[in-house]
C-alpha cells in the first residue's frame, strides 16, 4: 500500500509535469533522429515492405478485436450492430478507395454516435 501512495505522490504537482516533459522529450528525440536518418533509407527495401505488412496486420487485428471483443462502452453495443456499422463504413471505402478514407471513418463514427443517442 505504501508503494501506491509513493507513486501517487510522485505523479502529483510538479512530478506530473516533469513526467510529461520527459515523455515529450523522449518522443521528439526519437522522431528527430528518424528525420536525420531518413535520407539514407531506401523505402522500397525488403525490410520496409515487411514493416508495412506487419503494420497493416496489426491495425487489422486491433480493428477486428475492437469489433468482436470490445471493452468499455463499446461492449454494450450488440455485435450485429457493430458488424453492420463496420460493413457500411467498408462499403463507403470500397466505393472509391483513394478518396474515401475520411468519409468511411466519419460514417462509422457518426453511425455509432447516432446509435448511442438513440439508445
């Protein structure tokens, strides 16, 4: 119990601001190194194609998990409604893939919000 109070006290007042500044510094430091090194990197290499495939796979897996096994408020929405909203958003995306990403995201978000308001 004492450890929890120590952590809570450390992350209050100035400790919270120091943690935030440290996190920002760490994030932007890594980004700056990436920008400096980016001119030496071939984006068409096998490693970048592999990284892109892994990234898409992770996003797809997280999206499926969010739809099929949600946490929090999303778990109160019936599965059939989550799947229907997802299918409608995918339908918007497929209609013109190069120009429909934002409308597809808005479709899913707005339909879920409308369901929340109606319910």
